[in-house]
C-alpha cells in the first residue's frame, strides 16, 4: 500500500510550495521572505523593522529561461499593483502594471517607483534576478498589502513565453502558464538592515527599463 505515503508527501510538498521562506541572495547579501516555484520562478520581499507609516519594500523577482515573471502586491490579479519583469539579452526589463480585468495589464501612473539594486540584479547560467526598492509602493487602498499587516498573501504569475516586444517595458504579454497566491510572513520579512539595503539602490529607472 504505497498510496498513503504518496498522498502525504504530495500534500506536504503542496503546502511548502504555497508558503514563503527565508532566502538570502548571495550576490547582494539581502535576506528576503521568498516564494519559489518549481519552474525556477521566485518572489521575495524585505521590509523595515518598523512598519508604521512605511511605504517602501525591497522586492526580488526572477526565474529561469526567457519568459516573464509577475507579482501582485495585493494577492489578486485585478485591482492590484502588479510588478512585471523579464530578461532581455542579459539585462532586465520591468514595469508596474494594473488592471480591472483579465487581460494583458497596462502600465499605470502613480508615485510608485522601482529603484534597482545593482548587485541583486543579474543573470547567471541558470536564472535571471531583479532586485529593487519598491518606493512609495505600499498603499492603503487595497491595491497592495497594508504596512501594518503581519501576514499576507501575494500573487505570483509566470510565463515561459517572452513578451512580444522584449525591449519595451510596456509590452503586452500573453497569459501566464502558472499563477496563484502564496502566504508571506511579513514579520519575518522585516529587518534592521533594511535602511542600509535601501541605500544601495540607484536612481529611478528611465522609462522603466535599463
Ligand atoms: C494576457 C495576459 C493575462 C491574462 C489573459 C490573464 C488572465 C488571468 C485569469 C483568467 C486569471 C484567473 C485564474 C485563471 O482562470 O487562470 C488570472 C489570475 C492571475 N493573474 Fe493574470 N492574466 C494575464 C496577465 C497577468 C500578469 C502580467 C500578471 C502579473 C504581473 C498576472 C497576475 C495574475 C495573478 C497573480 C493571478 C492569480 C490571482 C487571481 O486569480 O487573481 N496576470 N489571470
Ligand atoms: C552589494 O552592494 C553593496 C553596495 O552597493 C555592498 O555594500 C554590499 O556589500 C554588496 N553585497 C555583497 C554580498 O557583496
Ligand atoms: C547583447 O549583449 C551583448 C553584450 O552584453 C552585445 O554584444 C550584443 O550585441 C547584444 N545583443 C543584442 C541583440 O542586443
Ligand atoms: C543563479 O542565481 C539564482 C538566483 O540567485 C540562484 O538560485 C542560483 O543558484 C544561481 N545559479 C548558479 C549556477 O550560480
Ligand atoms: C501585528 O502584530 C503587532 C504585534 O503583535 C500587533 O500590535 C499588531 O496589531 C498586528 N497587526 C495587525 C494588523 O494585526
């Protein structure tokens, strides 16, 4: 009777796959709470020790191959601040997106900015990685998690297909091949080193691409 052990293993793997865990990027040294998907996709967040009034977080997002990786800072796809990034010949192209319908989401306007962290942004032989300070990102209107939340659910979405215009940060994309939500312990995402890490970031990206 192998059924019971198989089922148990399957359920354990499923639970683990839907929950973020501590993760340190070796190239930047920044520690995140990160969700990892079997495709190589990952999404990590780091926050300051004191959440009161905070609007900023550090995000690391990446994957394997030439497709795109996306995240919802609220959990759902719709009516949320989305982050979308993909590799383009050893650079990373990225943008914010927002939509109220299921379909390729457009680039929104807003005060939020992506400030890249150089040594957390790279491609190696297996993955591409993009790390940035998400400045003025945390909102109180439900389009992101709230600053005072201790746990939350973030959305992930990825496609193995590259966007149609890889060099254009506003390119439309085809639908994700995998998507879902993962639980994040935001207390564990908080670090006394956040202010130091944040100072490593460069100026806002011109045209959302570099
Ligand atoms: C043409 C492009 C897209 C289409 C047609 C699309 C459509 C959909 C649909 C129909 C769902 C519901 C689950 C399902 O039935 O599969 C969904 C879920 C989701 N999508 Fe998209 N999507 C697109 C692009 C994106 C992008 C670029 C992102 C992120 C940057 C994203 C993030 C999500 C997330 C996080 C979910 C899971 C949470 C939820 O169900 O709302 N999607 N999408
Ligand atoms: C990443 O860069 C920052 C400065 O830009 C530096 O202080 C830090 O030590 C670097 N991380 C590693 C692991 O070398
Ligand atoms: C890709 O980048 C390399 C150097 O990093 C450059 O030599 C090459 O011309 C680029 N290719 C394209 C298509 O932009
Ligand atoms: C490439 O970078 C990813 C993300 O940081 C890391 O998980 C992976 O181990 C690295 N691969 C190699 C071969 O160094
Ligand atoms: C988060 O935890 C702190 C400390 O336990 C508590 O004071 C605060 O009310 C919690 N926040 C929420 C939104 O529940």
